[in-house]
């Protein structure tokens, strides 16, 4: 499928950014289509946050062409800002105000905001609407951050590691929220170093390491392309666990079936997970 | 070319962006709400100059030679000027540095809020707290230390413009100095030191006729000295003019210096204001 540039919500070519001697972003290309959820996946320090900050218009770049909703973020107008929602990595909301007051106030900045009450419900903070922000838990503050990111009814939502510090239940709730926003047609870019998050949410993802995109595509396609082979595991009659890596698992099992003449004890066949692929791509395979 | 099913919402005509003045008012209301909800901060902000007025005016109470006033009376306009500077220069200098450090400013910059609305909000905050502070000090001064409210409208008018110009100049300088501290934690030391020094060399704590001329001349470069002088002109009898450096209140020159600081302070703010911390690039 060819995608014309004007269908792209985010179009990045040859993006570069250095901090002193350190090259944070080293020639990144990205094309994010209207309405899709795009995951930027990579280890800490890979250049994800720098990239997102450049897309937000909050950081200058050294080289490359960047178009976000048809405009260069370095010269974002108020009208442009009203269409881009941002959820920062480290947040701070006015501690002395209540959730309700804060969301209502931020709604005033936008030409066509969403209903504050509806947004508070969307992030699941109804019960806390009247509470001061300083009384919220970390996860609740994060949900408030998301509420402030979407209150303007953005066409594009940029989320930088939105679920860092969440417990598993809160993370699931957050995923549901992202899916809801996506169903409404919001284009979403999220960075994460949680693999299962990228796999659960992203229509497409790019794996970034050392400031470069090392792989890009749908999660399943990535797994297929880079995760060849399978691992067959079983137990010998004396209980010794065995494992064999093979490109032809069916043949291995057929042989085992003959040897055991029936059920193979503790049989397990596994394809490489996206995590295996990810670790291989980011050169962290030995970390396992 | 394949057409995607989802029609981008970007093509719906956008509503009108909210106006800057209206948003400035809303920000002002929000700033005041946040300020008054921090009880300890409210109490200390307002009590500080009152306590100092009480201390100085109660310790030094003798008649001032040939001026027809007491030392206590001298401290009332002096502390009012210091109070105006503390609610504007000191409170903005510290609070904006903290807001920058805690990334409140960066978040605002990511919204379509016009930057001017943020500054308008701060001006409303400073205006309301400055009026309250001045009213409290004036009430203490008139009840305890024999300071009379001006009887003619001309003096009230002078009071009005000295208050407004002084407050504006100090607020702008406060916004400018907020960019100096590297972090929110160091903000209060960075802001309080110059304020304290200025109070000593501008005739707040120590009567101007006892301060060496060279110090007073340095103080005269900044707004505080002129605010003190102007408020003495408003609240003290004409006989007290002999204490001044030039033997007169110099209202014209006060207006000129404070006005210049308003313009200069604005330029300084425009040139130096940053939405992000230095280490945030």
C-alpha cells in the first residue's frame, strides 16, 4: 500500500538531534497514518522521548523534515496546538486545585473542547472529581494527565511512556482508554519500553535503538520477519528437561512421537515472542 | 492510492480560539484560588511586612529632628513599599521559578493558551494580593503609629499611580529574576538576597538620612527607593521633606523612574523568559 504524504498525521524524514557529544536521534524516518495507533518502542536512552518532544514542538532539531498535522512543530500556531494533545513523561498539575477545576480550566484553552465531565469519566476519575490533586495517587495523577491531554479533543495524541509506574490493573484500564480514543478516530503515538503494551495497543510499531529505527511494521509481521524458528521442549523419561531449537518443529515432534510411542511428557512448542525479537533487534539478546 | 476508512477529523472546521483577555481573567481567578488555598503561605506573605512594621516602628519611636514626625511614622510608608515589592517581586520570582522547575510552564506551553494570558493571570494575582497587603499595613499604620490618611484627592491620586507603577515594575522584575535560579529549590535564596539588600539601601529598614550617599545612589537605580519616597510624600507631612536627599518629594522624577522600569522590565521579560528549565534544553 502506498500512502500519500497528506494522509500522514506525522511525517518525519532524516530527523537528527545531538546533545553535545551525544547523538540522541540519528536519522529517524517515521510515517504515522491518520487514525492509527503507532508505538515507538525502545530501551531507555534510545531517543524516543527526544523524538516525541520534537514532534510536540518543545525541542529544536538539528536536521530533518518534520510535519505534524501538516505543519512544522517548530512553528506551531495556537490553532495547531489545539489539535495536538500531549501527555508528558513527567507531569505536574496544580496541587491545590481539584480534578474537576483543573479539567474545566484546561477546557477553556481550546476552541472545541470535549465535555469535562465526560473526559473525567473516560479516565475513570469520577469518584475523585472533587478531590485536590495533591491527594491523588500516582496512577490517578497519570490518568488526570491523560484527561488534560485529551480535553481539547485532539486529532493527534502524543503519549510519552504513559504507563510507567502503573500497576498491572491500572495498565489494563489505561489500555482500554487508549482503544476507546482510537475508536473515536484519534491518531495516537505512544512511546513505551513495555513490549506487551506495544503489542496490545499498536497497529504498527517502530523499534528504536541508538537513535535509529531498526525495524518497523505490524507487531505480528515483525515477529514473523525477525522471529524465525521455534523451540520444542519436553522431558526425558528420567525427568531431564530437554529443549531443541529448530526450523522444522513438526518434524521434531513426529520423531519424538515415535520415540515415546504416544504422549510426550511436558511437551511445549514456542515461537519466538515479540520480546525475543525486540531483544534481538536492540542487541540485548544476552540480557535474557 | 488507497483511501482510508476513517475521515480525518482535521477537516472539520475548527471553532474560534478563546480570547487572551478572557483567558487572562480566568487564569487570574485560578492563581488566586491556588494562592488562598495554601493557608500557611497566605498567613506568612501578609504577616511578614506587618511583623517588621510592628518591630521597627515600636523600637524606633523618637521624634525625628526638624522633620515634625516620629521614626515610627517613617516606617509606615517604608513597609508599605516593601510590602508591594514582596507581593510582586518576591512572590513571582520564587513561584514562577518553582512552576518552571515542576514543568507547569512547559505543560501550559503545550496547550493553545496564549502566553500573554499566563502573564495577565500573574498580574491579577499580584494586584489583588498587593492591594490587600497595602490595606493591612495602612490600617496598622493609621491605628498604631499616627499616620494620617491623605485628605486631598491629589495625594490619593499620587498614591494610586505610585502603587500601580511600583507594583508593575516589581512584578516584571520578579518575572525576569525567576529565570536566574537553576532550580526551584534555590529560587528563594536567589530572589530574597537582592530584595533584602535593596530594602537596606532604599530606606526601608534604615532612615535615608543615615544611609551613606553612595549606597543610596545604588538604591536609586532600582524602583524600591522611589516607591518609599513617593509613599512618604503621600502619607507624611510636608515638613518631613527635609530628610530627602534633595529636600523634596520629587514626584515627577519618581514617575519617570518607575515608568522606565516598567518598560525596561517588560523588555527584560520578553528577552529572558523561558518556559523550560535549562537542563530541559
